[in-house]
């Protein structure tokens, strides 16, 4: 099981770095579904890895990261259901 969690952690780190690189090079929109899903998946994988390893500050950070991504995805879904409404702009 340790090996699976280790691979999961490395995969999560890779996904987060990929998302950041794609947005930074303007190959992916930072306010779109793909970016948010990549962040959600990467954060979840790192949260599991961090918790398994007992790295609680990192685990909590990644749980919050996943929560932010979940809210962003919910807003994107709501905006899709109501075409006249756009998601609120986020800082950062």
C-alpha cells in the first residue's frame, strides 16, 4: 500500500505542476473546467499521500485546495445551467 500512495503523491504533484505550466504558458484558461479538474485531482492525490505520510500541514493545505477547486467547479456548473450568469471573478 505504501508504494501505491507514493505513486499517487507523485502523480498528484505532476498534475498540479502540469496545470500550473499550462496556465502560465496560456495553453489552458485559469478559469475553466480543465484547470479546475486538474487542480482538484492533483490536490486530492497529494492530500491522501500527505495524510498517509503524517504530513498534516500539507494534508490540510491540500484538503483546502480541493475545497477551493470544488467550489470553483460548482460555480462553473451553475453558470452553465444559467447562461446569463457568469461566475464571479476570483483574485489571484
